[in-house]
C-alpha cells in the first residue's frame, strides 16, 4: 500500500492482480482491514459518475470475484460478503500500512525522544514511494499522505531532541521545499539551524518562509513560527526595537479572520466585560470558533486600548509541541512593552512584579489563546484597571472562574441562520443561492460547527465546477474525510489534538460512548458501554463535559456533536466497539425487564441471557422509577434497535419485549416501528413463538391507531402460527385479541365467539388473570349488544377475580365495563362512581390512552345523566391526553366538547 499496491506470498513472490480496478478494490478493503466497507463507497471509488456501469452492484461483484481468484480465496474467508458491503479479514501484521501505524503509535507512547527514533525509522522505511501509486484512488491517498507527514514530523522531533540538528538540515530543507505551506517543517528547519549555531541563517529562513506564506496563502506565519521568531530576536538582542520604549505600540494579533459571521450575543457579552471586568474566558469545543471570536472582538475594541494588544498562543492542545511555558511568554511580553532583553529580571516572581507594574497605569488588552490550564494563565493575566485579558480554552478552567472571577463565555454551535450566514460569506451569494435545498442539507450535516462550515466553504470555493449536491453526498458518506484538505487541515486533525490530551481512561470512555447509536446518553448507558460502575461513568462524563468532548443537556444526560461522534466511532477497533454494544444491550434488556414487570406484574415472563460481568444494573423498585427509567432511555429506542438488527437479533427482540407495555401505556411514538423490527428479528431467528407474540403486539399497535383491518390480519397470522405449534396459551391470547378488534368494528357476536374460545382454554389451564380478562371482555361485548344485565354479570365475575389476584389494572378495566353496563341499565350514579374509580387507577398506573378512553366513556354517561359540567370536564381531560399523544380520536373529542358548550 505504501507505494504501488502489491500482494506478496510468504516467500516474497508477487501475486499479480488482474486490473487496476481490482487493485483499487483491494486498496479500499485493506485501508479498512477487518471492517466492512459499504458497497456504495466501493462503487464510487471504482467508477466516476460518467463511467458507471448499468448495474454497478453486479459489476462490483465481478471485481470481488476476480480479487478472490487472484488471492486464492476459494473459501471466501479473506474477502467476505457482509451486510451492506465487503471486508478483508487478515492479520493486520500482514498489511504494511497497519504495521506502519502500529510502529508510529508505539513510538508516540514512548516518553524518551531518543527511544522513538528506531520505531519511527522502521515505520518510515516501509514507504516505497507515493501511496497507491498508479491507481485512480483520489479519496484514499490524502489521508495516507497526512499520516506519512505526521510520522516524518515526529521522527524529526525525536532526532532534534537527540542532538542530530546539523545532520537534519539537508533533509529538512528538502521537506520544507516540497511542502512549502506546512509550517511545522519550516519551524523544525529553523530550530535545526539555531541548534547548530547558525542563528543568522535561522532568521533568514524565517524571513523566507514568511514571504512565501504571504505569497502563497495571503497569510502571516502561524503562532509556532512567530513564537520561534521572537525567541531568535531575543537571543540575538535585536528585539528592543519592538517595545514601547521606542514609541512602538505592540499589536500582536494574528491576521484578521475573513468573513466573520454570527456570534452577536457572544460579542455583546465580551463588550460587557468593559470597563469593569479584567478577565474573560471563552470556552468551547474544538472547532467552535473561540480564536476567531477573540481576535475579531479584539480588533473591534482596539481603540479602547491605546497602549497596545499582546497576543500569545499557549499551545495547550498542540499535537507537536508542549504547552507554552508562561515564563517564556512573559519575557516576550516584557520585551514588547519596552524592557530591553538584558534588563529582564532573573527570576519569575520579579518578572511578574515588573509586568504588573508596567500595566498598572496602561490600557492594554491581552489575548491568551488555547490555554491548557489556569496555571498557564495566571502569570500573564492583567491586573491594571485599564487592562483586560481574554482567554480561550477547550477546558473549563474552573479555577479561574472560582479564584480570579473570570467571566465565562461558553460558545455553542451555530444555529441554521448563522451557519448559512457564514457559508454565504465564504462562497459568495451566487453560489449560495444556486441550490437552496443542498445548502440546507450542508448546514444540517455540519451541525453548526464553525470549523466544519469553514472547511466546507473552502472545498466549495476551490471546486467551482462541482455541484453543491455532490458535497452533500460526500458529507453523508464520510463526513470526516469530506471535511479534510490535502495539506492535513481538517476536523479529524483538530479533534485529535484534544483527544491526545485525555488520560487513557477518559480517551476510552470518549470513544466508547460514541458507539451509542442513539442521540442522548444516560449514566447507565455510558457505564455499560465502558464496562465501568455508574459512579465512575458519571465522574468521567463530567470531565469530558469540562473538556468539551461531551455536552450536558440536563443533569445526567449528555449528547455528542455529530462530527465528534463520527470521530469517536472511527477511533474504535471493531472488537472493542462490538463488546461495548453487547454491554449496552445487556444493560437495556436487564434493566428494562425489571422495569417492565413493575408496569405489568401479571405479564408472562421471558428468559433472559446472562448479564455481562462488567455491566452494573440498578433495577427500579417502584412504578414511578420504572417509568422514569423508560422515559430517560426512550429517545434512543429505535436507534438502538436498528443498530442491533441483524447483529444481535435475540437481544433486539428482548429489548422490544421490555418496552412494549411502556410505549403502549404512555402512547409513545415508535411502537409500530419497534414491533416491526422485533418481527423481522424473530423471522431471522426462525423462532415461530416469538413471531406469534410479536404479531399480537403489532396488532395491539394497529388497534390503538384504529387500523382495524391490519390489526385483524396480524392477529390471524399469529393465531395461525399458534395453531401450527399447538400452543394453547398462544391460541387463547390470539383469540382474545381478535375479539377485541371485532367488537371495535361492530361485530360483537364474532367477538364473543373468539373470546369464549379463549375463556375455555384459560379455565382449563388455570390462568387466573387471563380468565378475568376474558370475562371482562365478554361483559363489554354483551353490553354493546344491549344485553346489559349479562354484561354486568360477566364484569362482576371479572372484578371478583381481579380483586382476589390484587390486580389494580384489572380492577380498573372491570370497573369501566361495569360502569358501561350499569349506564345501559339506567343506573347512572353507580356507573359514574365506577368510572371515577377506573380513571383514578388508570391515571395512577400511567396508562394514558386507557385513561382517555375511560374519560370519554364517563363523559357520555355524565351527559346522559344531565351533568353537563362533569361531561365537559371529562372531555377536556381526555382531549388534553389525546392531543399530547397526537391521537386520531382528538378531533372527535374536540367536536363533542364543542357541542357541550
């Protein structure tokens, strides 16, 4: 891979590949070795839009077959067909790019720079030329190139630290010339000159690169080169000309940010720092626009600081340099303020005292960018009444807020209008207005991250012939690659700077919570994903929030920015991700089961798999706790189930079993989709019992939405399976369900027939709750036929059984049916009293739709009894529930309520 694509046998013989497309296919699979590459990604790689075959998938299958033949993969054990794509399953040690990455990672983990030289040299020796040479693999090469350059930078750093400066000069000169806009190579070349005693040549090299960058990019050198230049000037005693002693006011801000957009409220908050506050703290995630805001604001208010603006990049999150020493920055600031280098105090305390003395009567703004810690900031923060310090950081720096009374300004992502404002400013009004639908999609996929929008705008501006829709597709397929440039700038790179600063346990937690398929993460889910106790998960999540890798939307509830989620997912090895997902499913199934049986104590239990040893489950002990747990996890249900489909079907089915009653009781959306996923899982498992159970639950959902034909169809299919299995309990359950549907469409006689069949089975098997349920239903159906006394008799038998079994829900439904029969007999007061009991119990149980149905029935009886106020109150209460559930019966109740008024 690290050169022309070649396959070699164990003896070193080259295995010929039949075509360039086969080689490109192999390259794509190798770069995601042991992971699935989607079919669409492979098709896009192998063919341009204007050369797509008529049936790309079939054509791809042909090339996969040719690759297998070339590799001798007759058993299809190497090139595997996966769900939605293909994967290459081999030992990573057989792939040069994986060996290269492993060597670089091992070198980076070493603390002694001298120890890094050997593994980095071995890694770089694997490169045989341009990666994937000879292939039209435009989307695969930039990332490999960037990894090569970063490894070279690490190798040069190690050799510089080992004292090989003079030997490195020719090599660095070539690297810098080959990559003229990569400032890190220039900085290393300047340091090599300086360490070799050639300070004048180092200064000349800085002047050369500064001119080149202005010519090529229209920008001044970045913070690292500027810091290095100041150090050179100080070392040579030529820095005195920049101080105020000569009348020159320091203005050290970086270049103006072009096309600044948004941040109106944040700019106002910065304005409010003046004139009383001394210290502002701009905090936020990587790529959120902290530096842009601080520099833009500083230029807006520079007239209020006639004695100058000092700026320093504290390098708190640099991937290639240690955080800046505040003492070195302080020396620079003192020189900029007019202190000759040879007059600088010798110790830190004296320098801080001089700094504060110089600023005491001046109006100076100090901008400290990318601070890692409060200790970096404290020596440099201004104390003079006319001065102000603005700090930017990815960390919260709570110590500055607590002890220095810093005013924190936390930046959030852009909303869609702000995102569009930035995009329009960068790409021009004509291009922006050419395709509004694509603009909306681009804004959505960048999720308001200013860095992502800026990188996207740069790509659009550089490719004027590409349609905006093509950028939408690229973002949808691989957002991190789409938001990267050929010279190594991208969201992946920026995110990596913060990730590398994390302790190993926090880094692991970050990449594992990113595996959650849902949008919101709870403490239990985070703990399960990481395989740690819930208390430890809370502590680590709090640290990730402080570092802006997680966002806390409310106590014990966190989200990840979409692009950070994609980055975290990319960091995980497949085995690590699979284990985390298995733990998450174990947590959801076992906690959900404990909660489900609290909501429906008489429910027939299912057998659970063993809980993974490293998953902590804190089971709810009351109905309120059960509802609270379900409420917390509910927003993620469908995402988790879809992720489990075809991957963990048994756990998927159990998850749906646990949430079914909750979704039904609460009237939550997602019930039919969840049951459909469970049915598909049961089919894949070949489990007919599970299929019958799920079809009955599907029918329950269709009934709730008044979709009677589909409810009957599902019940009949479930009943057919039960009869095929000769499963008496399932036959009874299916017959009982069919009866409920038939009575809702007015066929009460058929409802009675099916229910009588169920009752006979329940009486024979001794299933008390189910028998009571059947009796209650018969009471309802006879009442619907006008046979009110028979209906009341059945309902009273049911009520007796439910009371004996201490079933609160049963008592409620039997009271509801008894109330209906009593109303038919003209005994309105008794009916209303029983309806009131039913409503109170159902409401306490959290069964919202059942509560609404009972309220509507009571309202009708109250109306017949001449109790208009009571009827209006019952209809209004029912309408409130139905509107909240977006239920089709809401309009009917609204009309009834209007007639009452």
